[in-house]
């Protein structure tokens, strides 16, 4: 890595044109400090088969995005899109963010300063830096959102905001594209990076604001579907790494079964019975609180999905 870093910011996108515009504009106005830790950067955007005019919009505005190089693939999911981004990247260090993340002006500089400083300290580059992700539903001004306790993440390696030397990704074998449905492809790569001895270095100064639309009752069926998919992909994760740690991550333990079973009153607190309470909170202007309460039954669906998928795997084998 030397004493300077050239970043390739790899961003997979799928039908996110309106928030992607904010994401890319924030990356184009980065303020690189006097430490000269950043020798340069590029933005490697991989369009995963969008149908919302993302590529047409980019082509029409390409002069406004001098750092962006974009590539396209048929819809194959974020793991395949990130792998293509890594392959095309010119930088020695990859930053992963999602296309609905809006970063602050010091974002690249913060990652670079941490990378250079820790490399000197360790005399090695066997680590990655992990920035802060703050969830917001404020589309007009996403970076106005304060940090909340629910923004804390205990993940080892997640692609929401992370910087890592490219050669470690190649050595670990990139993302596993058999994770076709929602969830776990980044944490599974994290297990392999940990096996290579990489360490996680928190970099709270590199802040990204993760935008999602304010929670509405109409989203519940797609959120339930996501939890069931996450359960199925969790079992794939466990098949690759059959450890207690992975079992805990994917909620495939008697503890999680008991916890969410009790909290959801064995499934009787669900999307139907809780709808009036959730709608009342939404009407009060508290969609985030409504979503946190909905997680009671969403987690119950996830745990049930994990066990159903696991019993299918056992039957098949």
C-alpha cells in the first residue's frame, strides 16, 4: 500500500437511480486533506441489470461524474456485481459502499488516514477499516440524521462501508456468488478474511448515511420475504462454515427460537395483529420505532425460515 492509497470505490446498484445520484455526487466532492494519504480515487459502479433508466441517466450526466467508470451485468445479485467491480478496479485498496449510502466530505480521507496509520503501527496491511453507517429515511437531507443506538453493528465484515487492500480479497477468493438471495454474502467472505488473520479496525470518522424509505405497512410483505430469503442463505452460510459462531449469526439456535418465540407470543404478535399499533406509530411520525417493533415478528419469520431451510437440506442429504 506504500504511504499513499489509491481507492477504488466499488458500488453495486439495482434500480436505485434517485438515491444513487446523491451517493455519487457526495463522492465527487471529497475533500482530500494535506496529509497526501490519498494519491487518487475512482468510483467503480456496477449496474446489476437495472430497469429504471440508471444507465441512460448516467450517460446523459457523465461529465458531472469524472471519477465514475461504470459496467453492467445481467441481474445476478450484489455478490457477482461486487466481484466484477473488484476485477475492474485499478486501485490498490477497495472501498465497498451500497448505492443508497451518502457519505461526508472527509470520507475517503478518514479511511486513508486510518489505513496509513495502522499499517505503520502493525508493519503489515493484514487489516481493513470499517466506517460508521447511520440509517436515515430523510431523502432531502440524509446527512442530517443523528447517530442512534440501533445504528450500532457488531458485524466483522460488512459491505456497507469498509476499506480493504485488494490483494486480500483476491487471496480470500472474492464473494461467493451462490448467495443469490438476500443476505450473508459479505459476512461469509468476512469469515474467510478472519481465517487469513485480517483484523477489523473501526474508523468512526468515515461516516455514511444509509437511506431507506420511511417504514410503511405496505412494505411488510417484502420485508417478510427478505427474512425468509435471509434464513435460506443463512443455512448456505452454515453449510460452508459449520461453526457455533455462524449458528449464532444466522439465529439457528434454541436460544433464538425461544427468544423470538416468546417475544412474538409464538407468532401471535404478527403483521396482522400488530398492524393497528404500527400504523398508529407511523401516523405519530415514528416510522423508525414502528420498524423496530415490527422486527419482533420479522425475526420470528427469519428463525422459522432458517429451521425450515435446514430441515430441507437434511432431507435432501
